[in-house]
């Protein structure tokens, strides 16, 4: 059976109405990225950081998976599918995907500031004074800049068994996620879906210059008609 590995980024969730939060100047909602997405930023102004993620969490709960999410979930009826996402939303899971690895954490979870393995589900606002069972402050379960990416090693292992690779809504310019392409077997067909692609077709690379909701359908059709 084919093992289709899917790498997704902000572009797939944008079509559900989720903001990417990052503008042309590299600001997130008007804030310097390091002030809201780093351990240093959290220490300097925890209220600001918590509210930044509270806003994102509220928005996430108001949107739904789009056709690209559901097409990928349906693909599991015919193939082994593993989704490796840089997104912190749960839209893949809500669409029905069973095997999802979150490289950068999950917005609907929180964890102890002292123990990264003490993780709980969290769907409401998170504020100072929200503690775990042993009295430790909770923070968003998000991998901030400067922190290790604990799921990158499992993701590398998964890529080694890929028979097909689909890349959706990510420029593949940000490491360590960008390095995952180097772990797929030689000759693996790669489908790169982006409405404004920064690369061109090559021997094993097919560029689909369409938004995710259209591009995923096209990539799946190609996979199903290729031995």
C-alpha cells in the first residue's frame, strides 16, 4: 500500500478563514514575533502572550475544515496517510484525519511552564493563575522560537517510508520543517501545491499552482492514476 506523507502549512488553513497573523513586515497582529512567540517574550509580558494566543484560539473555534482538509481525510480510505503539519490548529483532526503530527504544537492544548510533557486540553482563554494539578502556571502548548521541535525526529522517520509526498500551503523555507524533504526516498513523487509557487517542475516534482482546496483534489487524482 502507498504511504502518502503530507506536509502542510498556513496556506491550507487560510482558506478556512484563519489569519496567518504575519504581515509583510514580519509582525504578528502588530507585535514583533519575538515578543509573542518566544520564552523571552513570555517572561517579559506573559499577559500579552497569553492574550495573543487567546485571540487565535477564539478564532479557531469559529472556523471549519475546508475541502482540502476533508479530501486528505478521505484519502485514508484507500492509502496509508500521515500528515505532518506546521499548523497549530486542529482542522485536520476535525476533518477526520487520524495520523497527524504537529511540529509546532497545538493551540487547543496547554502545558506546564516547568514540564513540557505535562500537557492538558484547553479550549477557553488561558490566563495567569491557571495552574496544573501541582500548582504550576500553564502556557500555550506551542513551540516558540528558540525552543526545540520535539516531533521533528518522528517526522523524519515517517518521511523515510513515503511513496508520495504532498506539500501544501508552505514555502518550505523555514527549518527544521524544510529539511524533511531530504528524508524521502530518492525518486519519490512530490506534489507542491501553492497558488504562487517559488519553484518549478522537475523530474520528480510536480508544481500545482492552485489554492489548497483545488490543488489537493488535483494531486490526489494524479496519485490514484500513477502505479
